[in-house]
C-alpha cells in the first residue's frame, strides 16, 4: 500500500490562520502536530510504502520540512505547477507509483482532515484494502452525526461481504434533503478518501476521462528531479482538464465500492467545525491560547499572540493572529471567503502571508514598519544559507542577537557573533549564512524608498530560486 497525500488546498475559510502561503494543512489546529503531519502519523503501525505527497510548488519546502520533523525523509513530493483538481493529481501519483513496474494499492488522503479514532480508521483501511485487491475503487463513507449541508453524500447500494456497492453520489443538499438522507440510514458523508490499485484507477480514468489520462501520462514522462522534489512539466500539465475524482471517475465507474467509517472525522472546513470537534468547557466554549471569557457561551476563541477577552457573547468565533483579528457569528463563519476574496482583490498582504513568513532556510517576522523603514526578526536554521542577492532600493543593518553569522558583502566575508552588527549598502551583493549548531537570530532594519519583498535579485541559491 502506498499513501497518496493531497496537500494542495488553500483553506481560505480558516483565515486569518490559514493563508495562501501557509494554508491549514501546514498548521497545528487540532493537535500539537500540523494537520499534514497528523495525516501521515495516523498510519503508523500499518505496513506501507513511503508516501507520495502532491502539493503546490510554493509549498514544497513546507512539506519537506514538516516531513523531516516527523522523521519521514523518503517520501515522493510531486509539485503541481498549476492546480487541476483531484483527478489529475491522483493520476500523477498513480503513474509515478507504477514507474518501476509495480502496481501498489493507493490510499488517497486529504492532508487537512481530522480523524479522532485512529484505531477504527486503521481497521477500515484493512477492509478497504481487501476490496481494492479485488479491483474495486473504494471510497470511505462517513457515518453522519447530523444533517449537514456542507458535504456531498454517498448512497449505499447492495451489501457486499465487506462494505457496499455505491448506488449514487449526490451533491451537497439543502437542509430538508440532508435530514431525509440521515434519517433513511442509507446515505453517508462523502469523505474524499479513496483506495484502489494504481492500475485500476488509471484504467477507469482512461475509460471515463481519456483526456486527463493522456495528458497526465505525457506530463509524468517529462518529470525533473529537483533536490527532494519531482517537478511536473508545466506546459503539458496546464493543458489538462480540471476535474475531481468524483466527477471524472467515481460517479461513472461500475466498480465503485464503499466502506463506512465512524471515527470522529471532520474535514475542518470552517471555524464552526473546529468548535464542533473541540473540547468544550462547562459553558460550551472551545478556547486556544491566552483567553479570558466572561458570560460567554458556545463560542470558539483562538488567541495566537495577545490576550483575547470576550464578554457577554454567545455563538461567536474570535480568531486573533499577529496581524489580524476576525470576529464572526458562528453560523456565518463559513462566509469568511467573501472577506478573503476582498483581501485578494485589494492585493493586501494579509491574503497571502502571515506577519511571520517561513522560508527553506528559516523564517522572518516583520515586527515594525513605517514610510521608509521596516524591522524584521530573522531566524536562520543551523547550516543554512540565504541566497546571494542584492537590492536596488534599500539598505540593511543586521544586528546579531544570538548565534553566529557568516556575512559576505561583495568580495569580503566576516564572522559576527552576539551584539555585533554590519551595514549592507544599496546595490551591494551580499549573503548570510549560519555556520553554527544553534539557530541564528538577528534583527534586520531596512531603510529606503521601496521596501517590497520583490526588490530582490538572486544570483545563486541552494534552493533553486536564482534569478541569474
């Protein structure tokens, strides 16, 4: 069995925590691990091959670092140059899995789901595995806990020795229809998790969506290895139709089967769902971080950076980050996408980035800024190095707070330690490296007429981001 982890979502309904550069699958929302880490770790104890992880190119270093943190260092990380929905993504993984002549059973999982009962989940994986060995395309139907209009549904067909045939897939219903579905006992939430032989999926894809099959086959034949990543040919893959596995294959194949799953599943699609699945206090509140609640009931409060006090409110969601605060009625929390779309249209940085931004070499936190200055706290991991670069519009002052910095300016290199500083003039070619064994922390003060992140020319970069 080979796990295939789909990690390409944006999670916009969980703004301001989830942002384009750091979406929800890379956040710790339901445990002390990130959601993608939990997805991989809940397979611990099941015999399987290293996972294939499919993600956007801009998230590649996040995936690699988060897998390294949980000692997964042999996964295939496939980089989608453009998003084309789940059917093409799974096709890439299936072709990749069969490259050596093997035909593994693929367990397709989203990177951002919550499953509270891992033991039950693993037992259901074994049931699905038996069906997949028979050539079935297996989906996991979630036993519904209540009528829900945010999920698609699967209707169970004939009972099999294990699981059911699939009678039909249905779209997200209105509330009366969802209530009838749940009361009938015949309908299950569509989890978006699947299991099948790689060859069985590709055969069904070839039969029912031949253009997706042909395009992905051509794209995978032109992959390039880049560090730990597998790059997919952009020109070919961009021409692929965009379609979900449900529409492209599962609703059309006669081989669809379902195993039911009752294991505390949630797709964590909104702040309301985090309240529903969270541990509540005596007033029905779910809280994270430094919070103070008085006369508040049935609410979700998440504080990241500051004390958040909520007084005399019910059924609200309050989420605070270093640079944004979101307050919503719980029943309206899913409409946050409207706010996110406005942020995107206005090109506000809060759409894409947090105040703290992660890079392959470490991170930076923009702690203050004004008309002609910006102050950052920069952290460089041991042994890592920023690109050799220059800026047209800004000068920089670096003050080392802890650790050791190897600083190159032009042809000169110097070593800086705690409380030492250096000045980089406008136009100077420079580089920063941490040669030590502990993280390097420094304060950077930028000054100049333009301080945008796009004022950077990279001459060489160990992470493949060079401009020249």
